C-alpha cells in the first residue's frame, strides 16, 4: 500500500508501535489509542494499480455444448485435464502453499497445485474423470467431491469410505459425472485443520443440454475465512469464532480480481462456501439477480426469486445469474460488516462518543502529534499513515478513484462496461457529468424547501 510511510513528513508524525504492544492488546484496533496522521489523498495512483493489478481481460473460450463459455476463476486457475482413452485425467497435488492474501499479508497455507483455492475442475455432464491425488502434506488427507453423486467408495470420507492417503502417497479417484452442477472439493480427513488452512476448490459440470438463457460470462468464487493472528505465519485452525481474514478465492480486497462484464450480457457467478464457521450473505450493487442452482441441482424458474443478496451457507454453493443494465463499478461484498474488515481485533473498548479532549491535551505535552482515535468510529482508520507490524493488513481497504475504500476482506468489484473485451479491467469507471452525488448547492436546497443548518 502506498501509505506505508512514503510521505515526506510521515516519519516524525508516526508513532512506531512495537510488536509487543500489538500482541498485548491482541488487536490492531489498539491502533485507535495512539496517534496517527490521516492521509487526505488516499486516491488510487498508477503505482497502486501496478501493485494490485493482476487482472487480464478474461479469455472467453467455448468449452461445452450450446456455446457455454469457460468458467473463469478470478485470482485462480482451472485444472488441466488430459483425455486418455476416453477418460479425462487430472493431477491434484495436496501441498503447503506460500500464499499472498494481498500485498502486505502472506501466510503458509495448505492447498492444491500451489494455490488456495485449488484449481477449478471443469468438465461436462457424462465425462469420466480420473483424478490422481498426490499427498505432499505433512499429514494424511483425502479428497471429497462435495455434492457429486458418485460410487460410495469415491466419496473420500476418511475411515468411512477409504483409508486416508498417507503422507507421500497417491490415491486415484475415478467416477462419471452424471449430473450437471456447481460442486466443490475438499479434504475429509482432519477437516477442521485442513479446510481452515485453505484446502478447497470448485468442481463444475457443464450440462450437455443447457437450461435457460445462454450466459456470456461464468465466474467461480469460493468464499472463505481464515484466522491469522498479527505476526503469525500460519492461519490458526483452532479458531472457532473470531475469523479476521475473509476472502474471495483466498484473496482480500484490494487484491481480489474484479469481475469485468458487459452491459446487457448475461452473467453467472457460482459461489461456494467452505468457511469453517460462517455463512456469507453476498450483496451485489446495481443488479437484481436470481439464484438458479445450488449444489443440489437446478432451481426451476418458477421458484427463482429476485434478490440483491444471496446467502451462501457454509458447505454449499449458490449460482446466480443477472443482466446488468447500468454501467459502472459496482461493489460486491459480504454484508456481514465484520467480514469486510481485515485483521480487526474485537477485544477493544468502545470509544464511540467518548470525550478525550483533556487526555489529548495532556498527551500532546509528551507527544505533539497525539490524537485519540475511534471516538467517531473506525471510518478512515485504514487510510491512516501508521506503522503497522510486518506482514499484517490491519483494517486495511484500498485506494479508490474518489478516496480510500474502507472495506477490505470479502470485497470485490463488478465492472460493467459497454465494451468489456477492450476495456481496461483495472481502470476506474468514469462517471458521466451530472450523474454523481456531490456537494449540495445551498440556493437550490432553499428553493427545494430544505433548510440547512451547516
Ligand atoms: Cu461473510
């Protein structure tokens, strides 16, 4: 992030927190008790874009009957399947992954083929799959293909359906995908640890005969949650309630790749959730969508209700479809407000409304830059130019075209453009004149019968 002390006056205004203080408070919101200098110009620069821009225009390939486009996994990939004698063969490697959630925060996670989530497995109804699962983890594992109806011995529940894949071993799973749908895969051995460390992925089966209108774009997004204490190098699998790194495809905003779509195109997003403990109500601005399928199958059109938020319960998938009718940069985020905060600690005093004028005056005798924070809430905290412990993103969001976006975590942007194939996926939407909220004109307010105090 560009506000890491590059500003010329930053060093004398900042108070360096030592790591011990953070650990003592157990909370990055302890920052609210020390001084900082607000950055007034937290607007996206080319340098920011160079830091975060990993997005290329989505490649549109037709992969299934009825002109069905390939599924895009933002920030992720698709598993390579090779046809051998009529069988589609793939290789999943369960292994430790040095994962970057966003620039500034890395952890040793567990995943598949070098990533969390693992690559999306994409196939067609009726395909026979043979998936080799090689275990390079320091612990046994299995793979369960969540939602897929297959022979019982391929279901991957350790102890019930198969012995675990030993460390260094390789098992092979082979089955025919009889039902089209949006499924997931994950270990079914020491689930609590292995899923918490990031082992998860999607399995998508395109129908032979598509139902409903053809879609132009098709995205796969796994929602997930990790508990990463500040300064820790690994997610904590023992955490049960206070998850502090909430992700789309294991990335946090601003590293989440935006979804670039066309005005008037039909867009499908397939959400999955293997979070250890939480459901995620995902809200998309600027569109009305319908949930067309779950991991149990299609929802008949008569039962598809319009929504702007879809709840993705843990252990399930939800597929939504919409046709955007307004251009722009539309927020897409979990509506649980703590799920768009990154590494927000919760064991802190409530400062809202507290009067600290006297404390501030006294503190400034010893530290001229001192101010107490949090008395007006947390807005703007992420834009503060404060020293933070290495490898942490406390309450950080990202720079936007009109200032700092104070949401991080499970947040991304749906970019609706007239010409999506030539548009810069990292570019900001230019608001046409007269279509953006701005300061009120007192004269007009008066003519409208609005009496303003300010
Ligand atoms: Cu959530």
